[in-house]
C-alpha cells in the first residue's frame, strides 16, 4: 500500500505561482516506477499534468510545459509540482498518483495504482 497526501493548493491570481506537494508513506518513492500529477475540473475528465520516473525522467502535458515543473525529494519521500504563470484554465482539483509497475502509459489515469485525496487550485482573472 502507498498513501499519498497532497498539500499546497489555494487561490491565486492569474500569472501567479503555487507549489503543490505530495507526501508518500508505506513505500519509498524511489521504489515505484512512476509518480505523477493529474487534474480534474468540474464536469471534465481527469487529465494528465506531469510525471517523473524512478530514474528521474520527466514528462509533461503540452498545456503546462514551460510553466509547471515536477520534482522528487527522496529525503522527504515527496514529490512537488512547482506552478508558474498560472492561468484560469489551470483551475482544478490536483491529484498525486503512484504507479508501482509501469506498463508504458504514463499519461493515462488507468496506469496508476494509488491516488491522493486531491488539493484544489483556483486561478482568478
């Protein structure tokens, strides 16, 4: 079992910054294949945001590339999502997720085994 707890969400003006954090327990993050962030806006499907592999490779959705950065802190057993130049369309619930055994679909929600409860991000105009 892997438990994931997100934090850092909140209200920010367009163009502002936030840093989301995901604290993991039950397993070290460097022993899982992939850690990721997804987001889901009201009435929309859950969509891929970013992912980082056990070896440090990173992957981003085209909509966030250049504005959001995923990172891993092995000492704290945590992953982070640094968000800059936020836009109103970034408003969503953001979920941290862990993939124990990667099967090649890093941008698909079905790839991942464990999910956090989510943290809300609201970007105002």
